[in-house]
């Protein structure tokens, strides 16, 4: 499956290379630039320039219905419901760099118990390497580094809460990624925006006690080493009118196994039948179709669903997602006219516990 994931990403990259030029129209000067909020998951391929901000609050309402086992089969479990709230804030630093702040919180519920938890806090730094405009044939290219700060509750859980009181991973996670983007006009005033996002995440070791985000039991005392994770997202947006657009993301993620050293814990009646700590290597594939409505070039709203359609040793979930996007003040010149925005980076809501 890892080879297949590489193949998919390679084909998508070839697609970008093959369609790198904007399709010109004699009426191009008469047609305003496209209004897009950005798809649900893939981040924008443009930075927010100095003097501008991009604000995008997200809500992910996720129901995890079970897990994919090692044979890619779904094993049903009691539903675990989570409402995750994220507030994405991009602040322009220079014409070619910005910073993003991502605070979040979640309300979790299962088996009649619930908990409201603060999530991990992320900070991202973006750099524009190439910029696509109306007058060139280059794709937009952005590089970024994101740091996850473990501000959420991750250990010494209450056995009676059934993991609803987990808000974070406990790990400092450093992600390196890139986004390639290009916008075309296959028909007059109908624009097609393509994005390709690749990323790799390096988590630090976590010392855990008691029931924790990685499993365990009330008397667990161990050091967990989360597995390295990498993947990609291919996304497109197409506008039917100036206001209405369709978007879809297709993602694939591979994670190395999570291991531990120390005492995993002992079984108690209130803990799972088998005490476990860590996770084997895993693969997940998901899709997120959505509809956008853009009120103007500054404000838009997007709503859709995000669900897994295949996986191994990962949660099986479906999620309703809605976000409001504001970008402003909007530059009037051609330089910023074709900037696209939005996208949570595939991290939204934790992917049903991923």
C-alpha cells in the first residue's frame, strides 16, 4: 500500500506538470478572478502577504463507528462522537511569508458520558517559493513547518470517562510540508484550482502514566514513542458561478508503529479486556467533498463531509465539516488577485481520533 500511495502522489504531480499553463481566453480581461474559500483539508498554496489576515473558524462533528483491523476490515465499536472547534488565523509577515496560529477544543461523548477538553496548540510558518499569477505559467509553491504543542490532556485519564477526557497527544510534533497549486480557466469565467499537499511529521517521545491517549491502564508507567507519519492530499475546486463552487479532497496517510518501554499496566474491570499500549503501523484513505458559497472576494462559507473509505489499524469515521473564511483587506492589483486560501491541512478534528 505504501508503494500505491507513492504512485498516486506521483501521478498527481505529473498532472500538475502537464497542465502547468493557464488556459487563455480572449475575454480574460472582462472576467473577474475566481472566488474560492479553499477545500476542507488541503492548505492553500499561497501565503497571506504583509498587511493581510486570513481567519477561518472550523467545526468538525465526527462520529467514529469502529476501527479498521490489520486485514483492512471494519470492526464495529460503540460510537464515539466528537465536536472539534478550530480557529485558524493567518497573519502576513512579508510578501513571501506568513505565520498561522491554530487553537482548538473538543467536546467528546460515548456510552452516555462526555467531556469538554482543550486541544493541542499548533503554530505554522509558511514561505512562498514560487507564485502563480494570471501572466505566468508557473505553479504556486509554498513550503511550511508546523509545530504541535501538547497543551491538551493526554494521561492519567478517568476510567469512567471512556477516553472522552483526552484532548491531545502529549507529543511535540514537527511537520514539514509543501503545497503546489495552480488555477486554470477551462471555460470562460469557470475556474479550476488544483492543489497537491505533501507532508511528514516527526513526533517526540511521551512519558505516560495511567490511562492515556495511547492506551494503557490506571497503573501504566512507560515511555511511548509515536510513529513517524507521512502522507499527501490532492484537492480541486471548480466554480459553477461566481458565488458557487465544488471542492473535493482525497488524502492518504501512512504511520509507522507506535512503541513503548516500561510497564504497560495491569488489567482491571474498568479497563479494556486486553491492556494495550501503542499501535502497529497504519494506513488511512479518506475523501472530503464539499460545496462553497462565496459572498464576495473576501468572505465565503464551505460545508461538506469527510470520511474514510479504506484503512488498516486506524479509526473508521465520518465527519460533517463547516468553515467560514475571511481574507482581507483584498489587494486590488493583479499580484494578489489569484491567491487561493483556506484548508485545514488534514488535521481537522483529529480525523476521528487519528
